[in-house]
């Protein structure tokens, strides 16, 4: 080993670190670039997801708007009511009060029966 030329101190340190299992500057720089790559990839993924969500919401809003524009609510309510039977029963009784006036007493009952076919 005496025949080997003398290495500069920083090369010996890097070789010693690599032999000892310690990360070298190259390893640290590589890990930093991987971290930056992961950070950028994650940021791009989040940005793409956000744009996708915005696109989906825009399309859904357009479809709902189109459906509402073509919906004739008067016809839909009339169609629903024409299939229903609503029974209203009201009783009004007049009872004399202590002062001699007639006071109305009311009771009512409302039933919605099944649809007519």
C-alpha cells in the first residue's frame, strides 16, 4: 500500500465516510434532489387534482343549469297534484261565551290519499 499515491484529505474523508456507512456529500445532494423531486411531483399532483375538481364542478353546474332551464315547474306540479286526492274535513261550532257572544270552535283534519291512476 505504500505504492499508492497520497490522496487529498477531502477524498480520504469521503472514502472513509462511504466505508463507514455514513452518507457522503453526493449522497446528501442526491437525497436532496429526490426530496425536491417528490415535493414537485406532489405539488403537481395536487394542482392537477384541484384543476380536475374545478372542471368537474363546472360541468356539473352546466348540466344542472341546463336541466333547470328546460324544466317547466308549473307542469310538473300540476302533474303531481293531478295524481293526488286531498281530503279536507272542517268542523265549525259556535258556542255561547259567558258575555253572551258566540265564539267559534274549529277542528279540521287533512288527509292526503294515495295517487289515482
